[in-house]
């Protein structure tokens, strides 16, 4: 593919550090290794980083899309010790997305920038939802709601994934649900008291395009064919390679 798009995969953990993005003694985390292979194989140049200090208008302008697998207040150094956003860095990100860049949140991307006293943080408003809680890892049936979303033609209408499943709050009214998670048969009060809810969605933020994928807690799930199909569909849409009716 000649039209190579440039993607920033950002995985700073100011809060809980997931195994998918934990480097430990290795040079790269499992999710970074995945993205470094998955991106180029599909026509994307991927830059993996945990350095929040770089976030500014000029730096962000160098990418077509940002993929976040993050936690906590990224304006603080927090858990992983990597540099935090500088003053104005968060607003630079929000402005870049609203100005036309693409954004994908994966799993813990919704566990980022919680507003005080349950207010809706501007980051949450951009993404379309915010992490509330989760239960034990377990199977959950996924049902495709929008099979016409470009790139999902070969995705099974229903499939089951074993993962840690987030329940969201502050869900935007304008999200376009692509995949629903069924709660029937799941264990845990947070699931048993809820009906089906979105596990993959898309929305527009100003001139930008935003996509969210709920699963991805387990490193092995990044290699699942369903995950890769959904992620590629999201990348292609947020970078303008495909068009969808939301």
C-alpha cells in the first residue's frame, strides 16, 4: 500500500499498568511488539512511545492517528515512571483529534483522565465512554450490530472472547455501536444487572474520527483474528482510508 499512514501507539500507565503494555526488563511490551508488526503489514508506520513530554501541536501533527492503551492522569508521572504530558499537552491532543486526526482507544484507553466527582472529563467526552468497573476474566459473547462497517465483512456475526470486560459510564449519546457484548450468562453483579452494551463503537469528534475496542486486556487476545479484523477496520476508518455511515 503506497499511502502509508503514520500512527502513534501510546501506552503510558499513570495508573494501573497492564501486562499488555508492561516492558519489564524487555525493550518493548507485548502490545508494542504487536503494533510494530501489525502496522507495517497493513500499510501503517507505527511509532511506539510512553513519553508524554513530547505531546504538543508540532509533535502530534506528525501523525495521522493516535492509538491509546493508557491509564490514569497522563499529566502525572504515576505508576510507570515515564514522562507526563507537559502543560497544554492534553489540550493539544484534544485539539488535534477535533481538528481531523484519528483516535483509537483500546481496553484501558477508557481508564484515562477521570473527571473529579464523576464529572465528564474532556478526554472522556472525546472517546465516548469511561471505565467504571470490571469483573473476573470470563467468556463474553460478542454480537456484530453494524456488519456494514467497512472492513468487517468477514467478521463472524457472533463470536466469544475470554477477557477482562470493562463496564463503562458517562457513555456519549452519539456513539455508533458496532459490536455489542451480551451479559447473559456472565458472572458478576456489574454484568448481571445490565443488558447488552457496546464493546466496539465509533463516533465523530469535530472533524476527527474516534474508535474504541473494549477488549485487549490479555496479550494473547491481540493475536485473535476477530481483534485484528476490528482493529484494522478501526485504523482504516480513523485515518480516512474508508468511509462509514454513522
